C-alpha cells in the first residue's frame, strides 16, 4: 500500500476491525462513564483536531451535563503514515486556567501528541486534565500518557475510519478498518 494508491484501492485491501454498531456501543458506554464522572465539573472539552472531530461529533450529544467546547490542533503525521515532530496549528488557550479539561481524540497510539497536548494544558494552568479516546492501540509497552476513558482497543496495525485517516483519506467511515498485513 502506498501514498499513490487510490482511496478505493486502500479500502479494498483493508479489513473491518470494529463494525459501526460496535463503535456506536463503545461511544455510548464512554458517554455514560464520562457523565458519571464529570457531570458536576462543567469541564472544558478540547477536541484534538482533525482526528478527534468524528469522535467528538458522536460523543458530545450524549453528554448530559453543562460543558464548554473548544479544540486544539497538533500533528505529527502531515498526511503520512509515520509520526514526526509535533507541529502546533492551534494550541490551547488560556481559557483552560483552573478548569477541568477533557481531551477527546481518535486514538492513543504512541501517546506523544496527546502527552504534549496534556502537558501544554497543565502548563497553562488546567486544574485537571482527563483524556478520552475512541481507540487505544495495543503496542505491548508503556506509553507517556494513559487515557482515562478508552472506547475500543485496536491491534498494533495501521487503522483508519471514525476520525483516523490513511494518507489523508477515510476519516468519515463509520467502522474501524486496518490495512491488511
């Protein structure tokens, strides 16, 4: 599979890891747990763009408590398959000072990007930072950050759909796919 493959070629050489129903069920379960934990905190929910957009769009309507919503954008992938140095496009603002912050992202992979976002929020004075991810990749070793809320565990393969992309494509899929090995 290469960057020169068409989106349909990529999809045809991939397999479903989680169905749309399994993804939906995981998001409902996360919403219940987050509501139980944060219903009286009036958190600032920061979506990590672009990957977290799909997850946030599905999760936020299911959270039945007062919250503020904003976003940050930091990337290591720039459309490729391998992460590089973190680039801030939209850093957190000072409105997080003394707030409980809930970060929403599509995947906890190596944890470098989420760790940097969390650290920046804490440096700007967040009272507490919680992390919710739709998926966590099972890498078999410790990561620099642990998510407080995880919807689904994915294998150590390149996955896409539900906010995660492959060469910039397929963030919009309602299921989670993996490139065939």
